[in-house]
């Protein structure tokens, strides 16, 4: 008998989104809807399970957790990268770590969320919506996108889609990443610039980098100081790309105009977090990947990996994180 724990099933739909019943008779599958408060609670929850299904990077698996799960044999992550899993610790323990692909439109969803944040910020949608409820008309002037500069940190699958939409809005698109070439940028209608130039010239900076040692903390206090005072920062990639305290300070002091965030340093975002007190942010609860199509593909891949693991067939292994 194999016992499987599905973590962070926030909507309670994981069991309906894949063919878990195709697993061998006697397999026990349990869905856990809330996130463990700390490592000790996580270990208590998972001690009896041989297989754990991780939802992206929502729950961390450092060595201090991996080494305390004596029955763990397979850690099945959704997505192909997961910087929250200590792969070296898994190798030491002999724990197999797999990844699964999202839907064909999954990356498009992240792009759509980024543009939803950009439009909500620039068009003052939230204060305008609230003003109508309060009986007030047109409290703020909206901004425009045409003619503005869109700066993309990362021009991979999501970043290239961002560039396409930016051009459709009549924006100038500039881009930077550690490995970006002038030729690749031009292929996507963008101009390759230095990191300094990206932050200094862009009216909107949108982050689309893989989290790695090279990119962690990229958006520091110094980087934020390079931005225009009326510029916006949007992050739908990974929270750790940004220095949290530096961003909070820049927003409080209005050294940048605002931020749109779909990812956070602690998820779920705790009640009372300082971001929730600011009027120059638009926040969404990590919706970029959270579509029915995407989760159906993720969980379908997880089930396929578990079956392959049980039958000794080749697996889709999790990739080491790297910047693009």
C-alpha cells in the first residue's frame, strides 16, 4: 500500500482534476487544503506518507524537513523547477524528485495576470471601483501605456509574451536577463539593455526571471532607487527576486508609483502584512499558475509520474533552477 499526500490543495479540487483512481488498488490519497504553519507541523503531517505531491514552491522542503521524513520515497512537484526543494538532500536520502508540465496555455495565464496588474495600477481601477461604491465620481486620473517604456527582466516564455502584448499597446519594449543576447531580444521586438538601463529607463518593470543564486534579491534598494518616481514594478515570477523591506520602504516613501504583486515572500500572505496597508499596490494571491487547465495538466503529470515510479519506468525529473 502506498500513501500519497497532496499538499496545498487550496480549492479542494485536486482529487477531481486527475485520474487518481488509475493508481493501483489500495493506494491511499489524501488532500491537505491548508499550508503547514512551520517545519515541525509539516513533518508531523507527512511522517506516514511515501509520496508527497508539492504544489509548486508553496511549501518548502529544506534538508531539515527531508531528513525527518523516514518514509518519504517520492517527492512529486508540479512544475519543472522548484527552488524550495533541496535536491541534494533528496539525493542523499534516496528520495526521487519529479516534475510535471503545466497546460499549453499556462504561461499565457501568468502573462495575463501581469497585464491585469499593470492595467489595474495604471488605470486606477481599484480606487475608482471603490469610489463608485462610496458615491464619488472619477477621483483619480488614469495613466496611459502607449508611448511608455516596458522593461522586461527576463525574456523567456512569459517575458516574450509580455513583449508581444506591450508592442500591441504601442509601448517601447526593452529587456535584460543574465543570458540575453541582442539577437534574441530583437526576435521578440525588444531592445537588449543593461540591468542598470532597464531600471532607469522603464516606466513599468515586469519580472520574469527564474529564481537562482544570480537573480535572488535582484531588485534591491539600489535598483529601486534607479527607477523613475512614477514607475511601476510588477512581479509575477518569484518573490525572492525582490528585497521585501526595500520594496516596502520605496512604496511607503512613494519613491516609485506603485507595485503589482502576484507572488509573496510568505504564502499565503499573512493577515496584517504591511503590504495590506498600502494604497499604491495591487495584490493577487499567486493566480498566475492557478487555472483549472493548468492544475489539471500538473496533477495529470503527477499521476503519470507516480505510475511510472511504481512500475519502474522512466520519470520526468525536476530540473535544477537556472536563470534565463
